[in-house]
C-alpha cells in the first residue's frame, strides 16, 4: 500500500512539473522577454500551484493558479487563496485527461473554467 502511494505521488509530482513547464513555455511565447515562475506548495490535501509574475523584481505578483489533489491527481480551479473550487477540471493520473490538460493549458488559467 505504501509503495503504491509513493508511486502515485511521484507520478502526480512529475505531471505537475510537466504542466508548469507547459505554462512557462506558453507565457514566454506570448510575452518574450518577460518572466513568470510557479511554486508548488504541498499541503495536507492539495498541492497549491502559485504563479509568481516578475519573480526577480520588487513588484512581483503572486496568485494561486490551481490546486491538485495529493492522492487523486484531480486538478481544481482556485476558489480563493486557501481553497479549490468544487468541481474537478482534469485528472493528472488519467492519461487522456492529462494530455487534454496539457493541450489546453495556458498561463492565465482559462483552461480551468467549466465548459
């Protein structure tokens, strides 16, 4: 059981990094010369993806980009700084959902709205 949980955690964390790479690349394509960064904060239930705009300046701006369930891999739009919205948008453990998430991902978070 513990081994399976550790493997699931590794998959989720690797796929979060893939998502972050996609978000950064898309931002750099749309805004050459500007920088954006993402930090992952591990909570008890969720990983919180925090977007940091202008990370090397004194006027940096931070916002929550998304929440990801630590055990399920479910991706949520943020409802606030501390909590996700109610409905799952994507699942990082499901290969089809993960590919769709990467395909639709944009740094502004529009892909996280319900359709």
